[in-house]
C-alpha cells in the first residue's frame, strides 16, 4: 500500500471523506520520520506551506479531532488552555519547554511512577502520563 492509499484508509477509518485538504493534513502529519508535536495553529502553517493552499481552521480542527478519536493522534493539554497533539500514540511522557513552547518525548521506560493514590470509588486508573516542565 502506498502513502496515498494509507492516508485515504486512515481518513475513512476516522469517518472522514479523503478530500484534498484532509489528504494534505495527513501528509504533513504522517509523512515525517520522527514524532511530531503540534498545535492546530502550527499545523495550519505547515500544511499551507507544504500544500501551497489555504486551509480552514474548521477543517483542521475536525480532521485532527477525528484522527485523535480514532487513536491516530494523542492529545496533550498544558496549562488548561494550550493543547498539543502528538503523532506518537505509544505510551510515553514529555518534557515541556515553557520558553520555547515545545514538547520533547521521554520514553516510558525512563520514568518510574510509584505510590499512586487510590482511584476514587467507581473509578479505575487508565494510565499515568508525566509532564516535566523545563525552562
């Protein structure tokens, strides 16, 4: 399966029609060799630069959230009002550089978390993600 077919299948699996704009988003997200951390605003600039076409924020938001809901992207909220997305969906942690507003991966094996509090009644701990803020 070539990259184009792969992107088409990914979009369809997320419940989206594979339009030219959505394919451009997928190419900008998933054709990279390394993990890609981004905000919607950063992604807009990258997609428009890569495709040389304007793309609406609504299309970006809808596509990114549909891909996230399908498990193709991970969402990381910082300070409650800043949201990053990550193409690395495996369990891992992050450094957050506050000056650069940038995330850097930390492998799961490099963090040991112990002595967690008991989950509230009727709840179960699904996972623990560590965000280490640096300046």
